[in-house]
C-alpha cells in the first residue's frame, strides 16, 4: 500500500519528477559512455600490444632481456618451441631470430630491430600478413626479401623492389650485412612498431649472421586465464631439459608493466567518475524531496492527527525517494546499454587523431565496452545513494508536531 501511494505521490508534480529523471538519465548515460570509452581505449592498447608485440608469453635467454646481444640465444630453442606447440592450451608458437642493426637505402638509414621469422608460424602469432598495404607477404621464393612499414618506406624513400642493406654486429663482434629487396609494406596501429621493426625470413637472417638458433619464442594461449597454467607447463618442460635457470619466461604483463598497471587502475578510475556523478545526483534528489516534503507539511500533519504513525510517514518518503532513484537508474542504464551497444558495433572513428593515438598503439576505430558487472555496480551504487538521500528529507517531517504541521501553510 505504501509503495503504491509513494509512486502516486511521485507523479503528483509530473514536471518536477520528469526534470530530475531526465537529469539522472542524461548524467548516467554520459558517465557510462565515458567509462565505456576509457575501457575500450585500454582494451585496444592491450589487445594490440598482445597481437603485435608481446603475445601472451615470451621466452628469452636471461641475459638477452637486459642486453639484446645476438650471442644470447635460447639453448635448443627450436626444439623447445616444438615441445611447447604440443601443449593443450597453446594455440600458436613462433621462434624468432632477432638482430639489432641498421637499414640503409640510397637516400637514408636508421636503426631497426631485424626480425627473422618463420613465415607460417608468425602469421598465426601476429596479424602482420593481413596488414600488407603494398606488395605481398613473404614466401619461400626470391633472394633475401624484406617487409618494411609504410612509415619507414616513406623516410627511406623506398618502393616495392627497392634494395636496402641490413647491417648488424655478429657474434664475433664484426659487422655483418647483406642486401635485401623490399617485397611488401605494412601498416599497424602502433607507431613504435612501424618505425622500429623490419621482417625477413629467419633462414636468410641466420645465413647473413652465419648462425643458427633463436632469440625469442612467442606464444599465444587459448584463454588468457590459462596463461599461468601454460607458464607452469613450460617451466616443467625446462626443468626436464635442465636449462630452466638460463631462460626468462614472462607473460605480457611483465613485458609491458605500464599496460598491466593501466588495466588494474581502470576500475578505480571508473569508480571515481561514478562517485562524482552519484554525489551530484544525491544533492539533486535531496533538493527535490525537500521541496516535495515541505509542500506537503500540512498534509502530513493531518495524517499524523488522524493516527498515522510517524514511522509510516518516514517509510512513505523513503519509498518515494528510492523509487525515484531506481526509476532514474533503470532508465539511464537502459539508454546506456543501447548507446554503448551501438557504439561498440559501429565503432568510434579516431582517424583524425591516428598519429597521436598511434604512439599508444590504439586502433583508429575505438569500440567502447561496459561489462555486466559494471552495470550491476552502477545500479547498486545509485540505489544505495537514493536510499541515503531520502533520510534527510524524511527526518525533517518527523520533527514536526501534528498541530504545528497542520497550521503550516503550503
């Protein structure tokens, strides 16, 4: 009965109730959209970092992590890669031969990381083969083909078929080098990736260096929740091979600690935004309910005079305020779900800011995302805030004596 009466009282002044509900819906939609945008931004950074740079797990020789020396190879790296590929939760493994060197054209030169890759396995680890913008992906034909980024090609004045010279320091400390021809050009969301990496066939780079073996093993797993399990399985393989102490096994969070920190602090950032909105909303609800209570002081006086208990009047006001909050939260979340779903499916184009966002490895098409847990947290927070906001207006009427309340003029 009290709930039904509270709902009717809420709509006695339709304009006032509609204004506060509109403000709640508009504000809540903005807050949730902002949360979705921030989450989508970090999701894009993490996804691209895993896809293009870190994979889920990487293995190196211990000294290679701190000083990328070409002599610090993984003992029996190719055999280890094959053993890891056989693990149940591993979806892809790529063993790479890497050299830090220079790329020079007839016009210019610059420092790069030269990645010698296995063509089939690398295509499963990174989406590089699907981001070729000119020319074609590497294959087993031709002599010393190379992939460069469009940015690098522009700076070195290269085109498909251009000759470049790769030089680096070999294991003896001597300068090694060879001529390569541009087979294809790529473009990725990451500026640092485009400006700092070139790709050649692993066998070609090993021949240039007069070496065999690998420096890095990149691993993708079937589920991010199984990364720790796969790490333990790899350690068991290494213990069996008696070379676990020589190798460094790191997941993407240890390779890119900044991204891991951003992900862990995202919930805190979203909660701060939500609290700011909720506090502002509470003051709005308190103001509206105070106006409503003081307008009906005489009415409440009559109810108390005819025997209605004060705790029921208190409950009536609490119900009114709570219904206002629940209605606003429900409408706001409903509109937000529709908006975020639409933005997620269509995407938000950031093409005009691609240069700036490229430094962070963010796609030019951002897809906002809000989880069901976050929607639940938002609704609960608004509900609790509405209950708390109801206490002060409800207490004001309890201070009134029936005779004084009936004498009050509205």
